[in-house]
C-alpha cells in the first residue's frame, strides 16, 4: 500500500505559470491527512518552504538543494552537506574560464557576482532574494557552498555538463534540474540519497513510496520508490525509467494519478 508521496516542484507540481493547480492542491491536502507528503526540489530550502506555506499553510518533510539539505517540521535541518572550500575554489576557477553565469548558495542565502538578468530571472522564478557579492569567488574559496548553479542555453549547458562531469567526477556531482540550469553539488549528494536518508530515519518502506518527477535530478529518487511516476512533460530518460507516465504539469498530472492508484490515504 502506498503511504508516502514525494513530489518534485518545478515541472511536476508547478505548471508553467509556477502555480500548483487547485486539483493537485486538493489531492495533496487530502492524502496528507492520513499519509506522508514530502517535497523534493533543487530549490533552496527557504524557497521550497515558502511554497509549502503559501499553498498548504504548513511545512512538510522537505528535500532541498537536490538532496544537500533535508528538513523535518519538528526538528529543522537534519542533513546539511556542502562542497568544501578547496573543491569549490577549483570548480569555480575553472567555470570562470567559460564566461558563463554562476551563482552560489551559502547558509541558505543566494549569491551572485553580478546583478544581471540571469540572477534576477532566477530569483523571480524561485521567489527568493539574492545578494550581489563581487568577491564571491573569494568567499566560496574560504567557506565552501551548498551548491553552484550555472545558467545558460540548454545546448551550452549540455556541453558544460559533459566537460565538468569528467573533469571533477571525483569531487562533485553535475546534472541538469531545468533545461537552462546546471547544478553542481557535493559528490555524495542527490535527491535519491536524501530520500533514502529520510526513509530510514522515518522507518518508511521502499515499496510504500511513490515519486513524481520530470527531470534528470528526479531519476535518483526513482531508485528509492515503489512506484515511479513521470509527468507527461518529463524528459525521455525519466519516462523510460517510470512505471506510469501521467498528464503534463499543465494538466494536473499529479492528481490524475493520486485519484487512481490503490491507497487508503483518500479514505474518509
């Protein structure tokens, strides 16, 4: 019986207008009364929690930063992984040679070297504030960072993903969370490992877990699920790895599945 439901945000619960539909919202509200709801995002923790509070007036177990941070409502942050200063320095030093926008996250605060269109657009997309720090390279070299994010065209990021994955394969993990976002996180971090950490801590069984996702970073969670659901708008890799392909994020694909699978979470 499925009793744990894990939802990615962007491209999954959020439609293209960055809103959760009334149908999806109502379905999640209903299952949350008897079963467990988890949100798992590449977003900052503050951004993800803001979404939960805005739509559900409370917070849930949350995986943020693609697995680098895990939060529990009664305990706060229970997992907090970082890219060490010496690794961050090498990675950023190399990235800067490509003249690509990069930003860093330190203590759940978003930083950029420049106040440009990329950071403004990202901050708006995620509904978060940001700080401009001209000496950001020096800062991450000194204190490290939760993650580094690159913003560029999908084609350029595909190239950079290959280059960076090969060059830094022993120290970081590199993957796309959005067509125009390339994530760089600690080597031992991904959404799947964070979900396993949460599953073991909460004594959940793998076969009880349903995961909804659309992009490359969600594939890691599929390995920890009893049922894998790909959105209709998901990339092909995710669809191929799924048990069910539902409707798109613009067609309330989440509730479409929740209302049809065998669970007692909907029982009154």
